[in-house]
C-alpha cells in the first residue's frame, strides 16, 4: 500500500551516514591496524586530558558503560593503559596511558591526521568546514 511518498533508502540520512562511517572505518583500519576506532578514541582522550575515571572517559568518548569497560579491558590487556582504584572511592577506576600507550599514540598520530584528510578528500576546504559545523549541530 503506497503512502503517497516513496521511501528511497539512498536518500535517507542514516543510510548515508552509515556508508560514510563504513568508508572511514576501512580507511582507519588500513592505516592503524593496532587498535580499533573506539580504542583509539580512548587513547586520544587520555593523551589530551591525562588520567580520567573510566566513567568520565566513556562519557567524553561517547561510549556507554558496557562499551567503555570492554575498551578499557582490551587496552589494558595490550598494556596500552593502566587502571588504579581511586583512593577516595575504591569502586571508581582511574584510567591512564602507559608508556607503551603513549608511544603508540604518538607513533600513529600522523596516520590519524592522514585518515581524516583521506576521509574528507572528496570535499573542498569550505565543504569540509561546513560539514564539520553541520555534523556538530547534529551530535
């Protein structure tokens, strides 16, 4: 039964965003195979801000509690981060980069910048700035 307006999948923002995300993830995985994009986000936020509670790290990287716990567990197994109990609240974990984590982050930082440039390569500088502004409004 037709509703008067057809639904074309290729015209839907969610579908387009998913395709763009898939392209970006492929570029990322090719350039930085050592960690996933969510693991890299955690490393980048820790490099930017220093030690953080696991909860705050999750909020700042847009990950729910279960996701950030998994990311922290996997990064800890790779010796890229360490966790310590907060002296004021033993239930709270503080997450920080290890020397190996900081070294990995610094080593792949040029690749991370190149990933962004490659993802945005089809756009002009003006289009890149406009896209960033629009996406930040939607975030």
